[in-house]
């Protein structure tokens, strides 16, 4: 994991808006051509891919992008072919999104667990919105709205270091480095 450029909540909200509008539009387009559940599964997979690519792009990490995307695609295709119930299908995709985000944005277990909780909260919020409104677009918005707040989770939770017992060793090290630099300049 490289030093990640922290995107803002506002940037995440913009992505949430774009993804939810695109998802609602895709559902409206696919609805008349296929069964509603098949259209919903296709939209979930496409939005999952789009969000994974967005997450990888936001991470600033250069290594493993193609491998991660290929593994995500393999898992998504396997999930499509196994055809679990819709709830299981959604949870697999939420888990895949969480896994990619955890790999690319966090350096520790605790931030990754916090992100898992955020992902599950987003899924619960989306299920609530879908149940109350019957709107897939609103459910998508609710899910991605919660996901936008992942930037507030620190990349790593580092333990607080104890203050040095004395600063004389640190002062000595600085003086030693300065003397070495002066000697290099003279030679």
C-alpha cells in the first residue's frame, strides 16, 4: 500500500450520485428486455465493477491493478453462475467491494474491520430504502452515500509512541549527521 491520496467525502458523494443515477438508468433500460431479477443482478455486477475501478483509481497504488480487477471479475462471474439468492448475491458483491477497498486503502486490520462495518451499514441502509420506497435508484443512492464516508477511516491506526526518555541521543544523532555532511563537503 502506497501513501494514498485522500479523496474527500464530497468526491465520494459525486461518485455516489453518478453511480446511483447510472444504476437506475440501466435498470430502466434493461427492465423491459429481461426479468427484473436478472436486470438487477446485472446492474449490481456492473456497478460493483465500476466502484471497484473507482476505488483502485482513488488509491494511488500502481501495483496489482490488473490482477485485482481480474480476480474481482472471476469472483463476480462465479457468483453469477452459481446464482445464489439475491441477498447472497448482493452480499458477495458488497464483500468484494470491501475486500478491494481494504487491500488498497488500509494498512491495518482495525481500519479494514471498520470499513467492513461501513459496507454492511450501507447494505442495510440500501435494503431499508428499497423496502420503504420500492425504488432501486434510491437504494443504490443510499448504499453509495454511506460508502462515500470511507475516507474518514484512517489508513492505519498506529499506537502512540512513548516520548523519548532523553533528547540527548537524538541531539547527538543530529550533530553526528551534520558533522558527517560537513566532512563530505570538505573532501
